[in-house]
C-alpha cells in the first residue's frame, strides 16, 4: 500500500499536462471544501470545479475493474465504500455550488482535458460591463460583487487591478513589456 501514491501518478500527470496545454490554470491536490476531508486532483477555484482522476481498480471502473483473487471480500467492500464516498463527495460539492468532474485513469488525457475545458468554460459568464475590444487579457475580475470571470484573448494573461478598466497608458505599457 505504501507504493500507491495519492498524487503525481502517471495518469494524473498526463491529464495535468493536457489541461495546462489548453491554457487552463488550476490548483493541485486541494480540498475544494475545507471542512470535508476529500482532496481533488485538479481544482479550478474561481469556476468552482473539482476534477477527480479515479483509478480503475480503486473506484470500480465498469470497464476495467478486476476482482482481487486474494482477500476478495475485503477488496470488494473497500471498492464499494470508495464508490459510496465518491457519490457522497459529488453530492456535497453539488450542494455547495461546485461541479465535480470524474475522469477514469484509462481515458485518453486529451479527451478528458477537453471535457474539463468545456466544464470550466460553461461556468464562466460574460461580463456585464462593456469592454473595449483592445483589451489584451485572459481573465479579468469584474467590478461586480460576484467577481465574475470573463475570457478574452489569452495574450498577456494579466488580471486587471481592482476591476477597473485599463487606461490607454496601462494598455500601451503592458503591450511594450510583453
């Protein structure tokens, strides 16, 4: 059991590389709900999305799960408890306004990363303000109380300070430094 890592496994690293390649930034091995002792593999805190990469043996994949030959009753109970805990985690996250994305370890990392990207972008909403088309940032915190995320061109990946629009001098200075 000591050799079974809880993070930085080969399938997790492949998924993280594929998600990062799509331009998404995330936190690794974080509890989405601090009061619940469950750790997600990737967490998008602003979009409130938790990604779990589940192992086929440990979580009872319907396609690839193999039944243990030794101590079969123990392992069957353990997998059943893991499935129950996964459902409980999904329910708790849903009640807290989060979205849980479950990925099996046998899934293609690029396909799974695309699923994660669609989930993140579905949670983003457009900004209620009118923004100039020359704005060269990726994520801007809107001035409203809800801190809405807006996606623009990913040229500079800079967050506007305080939610105010950039002045033309700030835009020019940032463009020169890029």
